[in-house]
C-alpha cells in the first residue's frame, strides 16, 4: 500500500534520507534547497513523525565502536499458542533491542522468535540468556545464539519515492 | 574514552533531536556549551564512524516499501564471491556474517513488497544458492538505546 505522497513530500524525503545538514539552522537550509519556508519543513517533518513515516530524528551509533562488541541474535522455538504473549514480554527486557516473530524453515530452522541482544562482552549475553530462559519456560523447545562476527555491509536505507 | 559532550550526544540524541529553528542552539543551552561545538562534535563522530547516521530515520513500510531478513548457507570457497554478489545489490541494506550453518544474514529494503521476491530470486540465480527468507510476522515493540556510562 503506497501512501499518498505529494511531490514536496518526496523531495523532502530524498533530501533528508542520507541525513540532515549539519549547520545551525538545518531546517532552514533544507527549506532553501526545496524552495519552501523553514516553518513548512518543520511542519512536514512533524507530520511525518506523527504518521510514522519517520520513526524519529536522531543519531545512530555503531554498536561496535561504543564497545558493544557482543551482538547476538538469539532465536527460539516457541509454542505457537504462546508466541505473542511471550514476544511482548521479551520486548520489555531492558537489554533487548529488537524482538520479532518470523517463519520457521524446517528442518534447517525451527525457530520462530528472534531476540536481538547487545552487550559489552559475551558473559553478559549469557546472563541475559539465563533471564530469557526463565521467562520463556516451559514454552520453548530449544534455542540458539548466533554471534555476528563481521559487518559485511551497513548502509542507511535508500528510498526512491 | 568518550568525553562528556560525546556521551550526551550518543545517549540523548539516539532518542530524538529537536525539531525547531535552531536545534543545536537549544541543545547548547541545555548542555551549557556552544552550538558550533556540538555541530563540530557530531561531524567528528560521523567522520570516525562512531555515529553511522544523523537525521530522520524513515520507516520504509509506511512509504510502501518493504524489509525482509534473509539468510544463506555459504561455503568457505564461495564466500568472497557471494559477499560481492549480495553486497552489489543496492537493496541489501545490512549484511552480517554470523557463526552458524546459516552464516550470512542480510536485510533487503525495497520500494515495493513484490520486489522482495524478485531480488531474492536474482540473488539465488546469481549465486546458485538458496536464500532463506525471514519476513517479519510480528514486531514486538522495544525502545532500547545503547548507553554509555
């Protein structure tokens, strides 16, 4: 489903998806570039945030460079009847960054709940896993922990609306 | 390792950045520093790769686009070839090597939901290997920010 975007909306998205100008008045600079007023740019971005087109305006750090070198994807085989309740519960844990239900691929992949964990060392990850296990019992059959060993590519999202 | 201003930028601006005429001046007032000092510091953090982005984070699904997590089982001798084929697709936003039989995990971001299947097929054809698709069936809300102490 494509949201109805005006030509101005699209221009604003294209102008900002790689980032905001780093200057004292970034919205004013965008306005000049797009032949709008600063107030129009701010109002439009506010509207995008309200309708969820923009999740937030923020900085995104590189986990590794902040010392969060243990980044693990924990994957769990959860009884289907309990997955929503348990997924919601896992999302509340302070060290969980993403939590998704995804399809199984039997036989190679029996896991349907993906919980991303970030810590400064592997022993902390193991402590987190113990906490998760306690909360998921008795509704998980098995789990695995996949560490990322290398970032092969990381580019921001590029859209062409 | 990180100074006071860097810590504030990383901890506080992960959540949100002001949407007003002079956002850096607003932060400078809160943090009792100068707006140009903040601007220079963010630029330096970007240049060093400590920050990967500064700006609006778009939700592709709301724009009609789609995301899909995918994985492949790549053998050692094919590794470099497959990495270069997969990374060559502009639709591949992130790609991670992971320690598992499924050892390559990447995220596709496309302009339409239909394009996901097309790109998967192209990757399978070019690499001669199966791509396992893990589309999100449910997202449980989380709001983690990585904090520096």
